[in-house]
């Protein structure tokens, strides 16, 4: 088995042929900071290289899947061009890493999945979601362009009108609504979401390895083509949006509310 080189903010546990990837900043609702963002960029190539890994389950520690971007981190990004370049590069690696990963990825959405958390859900192959959880991509509400998964992938998963509605309003999508429109596969009682995701992973792991990996690739060729058609524009637009006065004012306000 490959050894994973990751910080404490992202852990990988081994359960036979299954790798359980856990976002691990529970005191911050697993909001993404520089370390966690970089770790998410690094984990999927490492997973792909783990010859004994057959399926991955991704989830969050504590009561959230991920609350999105840490406001202090976004504040830094809005003022530091070198950090922004690093982060945009990592954002691209997260998207392409998930889309190209040979290992099927099952999401166990144990709580709110917001911003990048919502994107991780969209980029997963199969999604189990706690009935009290919700999705949301509020990038636009704070003045950012969403480039790392949600609006890039949603038009392949749901109607174009619904993709535009949720991308342009940033409104919450409750679990049951997410299942109805095709953003998640299954809604579960809160205390069963990880258990049901793991059961799905075990079912997949019992099938012949090559057949599973090639079947995922067949389906994801379509996804990869669509992602690559828009990803570079989306990332460039997100980069520009970090420097706007609207974004900076909104982040100062949100940081003030959290203090």
C-alpha cells in the first residue's frame, strides 16, 4: 500500500481495499484553509497511485462535510497574488484529480457541504447525503466566481436552468431536493450516512478491479471533456474576482461577524 503524505487536516484511513478520506478541521466545520486546500490537491494523485486501493469514501469529521472557504484564508487570497496563484493551481488539481482518478469515489455527506465542499460532492462518483444536510455554492454571494467544481459540473448532472439558478443565487439545496434533481444518489438518516456509503464501497470493491476502473473511465471521459472546456476560463475569472472591492468588503464584513 502507498504511504500517504498529508497533513493532519486531511486523513486517509485504510479499511481493506477502501480508503476513507476525512476532512479534519471539525472546530472550523472543515472549512478550507491553505493547508487543507493543498492537501486536497495532493490526495487524489496519491490515491490513484495506491495499487491496493479499490474504492474511496470521502467525508467530514464532526458535524459538517465542509463549510467552504475559511474567511481568513479568502482574505489572504484577496491580497496575496502568489498565494492566489498557488491556490488556483491547487483548485485545478483538485478538479482534474477527482475526474481522472481511477478509483471510484463515494461521498458520505454527513453535514453541510458548502463552496468547495459542494464541489467535492459534485465531483464524486456516488453520493450519500444525511437528511439534515444541505448543499450550497455561495461564491457569487460574496463576489467570487465559482471555478472548482460546482457550476462547472452541475450542467452535466441537472438541467441547465437549475444549474444556473443555484450558481447565480447561492441558495441552499436541502438533501431531499438535491436527490430529486439528481445532485445526490441517496438521502439517509444522519447516523447512517457513512455506514451506507461504506456498504456501497464494499459492493464496488467486490467487483473485478479492471472492469470497475475502466467503466468509471468510460463514463468520466464525457465529464473530463466538459470540465476541460470551461475550467481554465473559470479559474482565470475566479482569480480576477479575488481582487474586486466587492469581494474584499464582503469578506471583511463576514470576518467581523465571526469575531
